[in-house]
């Protein structure tokens, strides 16, 4: 199964250093998270529960 990577809508232009892509991995394997500027470097794999927890933690950060 080929992973379809999706770039975050919060990622900016060419000078943005914070570019993230997400991809749903094989069924039951969770979510892949990678740097969109260096996709060949690999990704981290999070379970759906870990990913949901990460999103909740990110929401705790104040907006810039």
C-alpha cells in the first residue's frame, strides 16, 4: 500500500522551517509523520491513540 502524504495547512512557504506531512499507514499501522522538506529521511510511526494525544498536546501551545 502506497502512503498518500498530506502536508499540513499550517506549513508555510519555502522559508518555513516547520513543514510536516502526515500519512495513514497500512491498516492498523497508525499514522506516519515526516518532515516535508526531507521526505527521504523517513518518518515516525504513531498509533492512532498516540497521534490523538499529540494533537491534544499541540493544542495546549499558545498561538503565535
